């Protein structure tokens, strides 16, 4: 078996197995993230959340998935059919391919490439196309308005995110995700870069179109925004893509700022546990804050959103880049 | 090696085909979407040659930002193919003539092209071993040392272009109500609120 896997034919088989090992748990997490979201918000609003299907409502995500799977896919008459169906696929594919470079444990990564951070940034910057294509192809005013808002919002916050990532890269001296985690041995970047961590978290809320920045799907004004014309599986793909993106962005924040798979302190009871446990724990903590923000904050107005992105985050992160570079150079800690 | 060759032909074919689709599509939004596919395959070709940093930059800058703006503009345009095609026939001779002149110039240029014999050596020299130095480091080592001034000049030119675009399109409008967040936060209860003890039937 081991011999076969090392051969010419075995390599693709091995890669496919790796991919399954990443995607299956991911889809499971997406399903139970929707459940967790409803339960947590339910608790915060003194409701019970889903509790009918199965014990504690645990089978609710499966029931929801089946429902969407069995419904009819409706393509509106005025829609552009190919683009209409390609949009949800693109969103979902992009949410999955990004996981290729996320190291969940020491060496547990599909592609340990040198430009891991840039790859992730490139994939997440393409995410906007799924939404624009959906909004345009639906041939509907609400969907189009949602898509326009989303495009402007995601492009704006990417600029700030890029500068925030640069300060982390300056400290780590590499673009490789695993090496960034290794560089945080002893001190997580969330501590020296605390303002950037907070700004990064707010930016990923905007980047994933989550509350309080969920203007693209503001249900009070735009019905449901870009996905208003979608039904059944195409809708489910958007939904899965959005939640997979939330997990991905939490994973990215964990790797950049919270030390990835590293335990909080490298002493006996903590480093007995496997790295994947710490990684999942940190991602789950961030996801909880995602949901908490949804329950706690009212939606931003669009001009407020743009002001925050361009007038607060962009100059703030730029100043921090200069500051980081100066401090590292003056103290002689600039990585080789 | 065969996998690389197959990947090359895949990326190259899709890139050329989608570039063709860009100019033949009736629907301008579809044309931009094909353009994005062409950019993406271009990035794939860069990855195959080992230029991973350039590939990622191509996707981030062109696919992630420039093409989004293209798409933005094209979606907003009210294009009517019928009016665009009006007068097509009478312009044909002119178009053919201009195209012919351009083609002839290109042929003359390419025909008289001579590669300097030392060019190959110059091109190879600054490329360090890919296995030892990552792309990013190699590029940075050249851009921020040997070509620092040129690099900064390019940045300045872009800055001037940006400032120019803003100056040209920005207009100051009267009567716009803007939210001033620092003022809102700076408000104190004492400044804004007066408590009045109103006697019964006395009024304020």
C-alpha cells in the first residue's frame, strides 16, 4: 500500500484522499455551525433554538440540507442561465480550494507553498465574483443592488486586510503559513499586534458579509440581497460557501494572530493535547464571536461602513505597518 | 514532466480560447467574465514556470481588483448592440486600412528584431536558484536594492495618477449632511440636556 502510494499513479490517489480528509470534516463543521449559530442566538435571545428534530435538535442541519436538496431548482425567466448557475458553484468552490494551504497541525497541510498567505488573499479576493455574477444574472433589482453593495464592500476591506497582513509578515519574515505559526512560538502575534487583531477581525466580518456588515443581504431593505432569486441547491451552495468562508477566515485569523496549532503555554498539561485540538478550539472561539456580533450589533449604514473601511482602517493599518517596520529595524529584530 | 506539459496545454488553450471569447461575445458582461478566466489561466501559466509570487499578484491585482471595477462599470453601462452596430458597413474600409498599417508596422518591427548576444546572460544572472531562495525574497532583494529609485518612481507616478483622477472627478456639493462621529462621541449630557423643575401650572 505504502509502495503504491509513492508511485506515479499513487500520488493523485493520495492527494484525492487528502482532499477528502479536509472537505468531509469541513462540510460537517459547516452543517453544525448553522446549528450552533441558531442555538447560540437562541440562548442570547432567551429562546430555545432548534430542539425538535432529534435529541436537542441535533439532526436539524441534516433535515435542512435534505429539504434544500429535494426542492425544485427555479431559474427565473429573465435570468442568464449559465452565469446564474455558475455563481453559486464559484462561491462554493472558492470556499473549499482555499483550505489547501491552511495548516491545521504541524505538517497537516495539503499544499505547503511558499506564498500561502498570498494564495489565500487571492482566493478570498475572487469570492466577490460569485456574488456579483449572482446579482447580475438574476435580472432583479434587489439582487443587483445587493451585489453592488457587496462588491464595493469586499474590495474596500481587502485593502485594509492586506496592510494588516503585512505587519504580521514583517514580524514573521515569511509568507508560508506553517512558518508563520512556528514564528509565534512563545508569543502569539495577537499580543504585540493587538490593535491589528481587532481590526482584522472586524475586516473579516465585512469580508464574509456577516453582521453587522451584512448590507448585501439586508433583509429589511433588499429582501435577501444577491441570493433572492435562488432556490434549492444553488441557494444551499451559497449558504454553504458563506459558512465555509466564515470558518476559513477564522482559521486565517487563528494562524496569523493566535498561533495556529500551538498550545497557549508550552508546558506539561497543555502540550499533551494534539495541535489540531488547539487549532479547532481557537477557530471555534472566533466563530462564537462571529455569532455573538450577529446577536449584539445593529447593522451599519452603508456610508458608515465605507467610512470605517477607508478613513479608519486603511490609515490605521498603514501607520501600524510603518510602526512595526521601524520598531523591528531599530531593535534589530527584523527577520532575515 | 508529462503532468506539467498537460497542465501547460490546458492553461494555454483555455487562456487563448477565453481571450477569443472576450472579443467575440455580444454581451459585454460575459466578455468581462471571459477576460477574468483568461487572467486566471495566465496566473496558472506563471505558476508552471515557477513564478508563484507574480502568479498570486496577477490574481490579487487583476482578478481581484481591476476586473471587479471593469465589471462594475460594464454592468452600469446601458449598451445597445443594435445602435453600436449602426454605420458598421461604411466604416469598414477605414478600419481595414488602419489594421493593415498596424500589421505592416508590426511585421517590419519583428522582421528587423535582433537580440543582443549578451542579453541571455543578463537575463539569467539575477535569477537565483528557485529551490533555495523563494520568489518573494528574490524579487524583494532586487526591487528594494538595485532598482529602488525606479520602483519608488513607479509608485509616485501611480500616486499622481490617483490624485489626478480624484481631483478631476470630485465635486463639492452643497447641503450634504454628513455624520461627524467625533462630535457625536464628544457630546456630554451636561452640554445637551437641561433639567428644569417645572412648577405645576407654571409652564417653562
